């Protein structure tokens, strides 16, 4: 069981790193377009704020899901298993 959770954790971490790299590429590509940024400087700020808010929301949701998966679910399963064993006696 631990090995499966460890593998899933590593996979989540790898995908998070890939997502950060892709997000960085998008942010850099937005910053590289000087013509658009010179004409509409507010566009860069708005895009960066939107990307930051979206990234924080996704990170928060994934953190809550990860904590639930790592700590809460095993505890509930163990508690449920213990209760069923106790009622059988």
C-alpha cells in the first residue's frame, strides 16, 4: 500500500513540475511579445494576475486533495476496519 502511494506521489510531483515548466514557458512567451506589451502594458499585468490566481486555486485544490488522500482516507479506512472487527466479536 505504501509503495502505491509513494509511486502516485512521485507521479503527482512530476506532473506538477511539468505544469510549472509549461506555465513558465507561457509566462515567458507573454513577456517576450514587446509590441503588445508596449501598446497595451495593462494586458501583461492582467494576464499575470489571472495566471497567478488560477495557479493558486489549482495548487490549493490539489493540496487539499493530496492531504485527504494521504492522511484522511487511510485513517478512515483503518477506523472503519477496526469498527467492523470490534462488532464481529
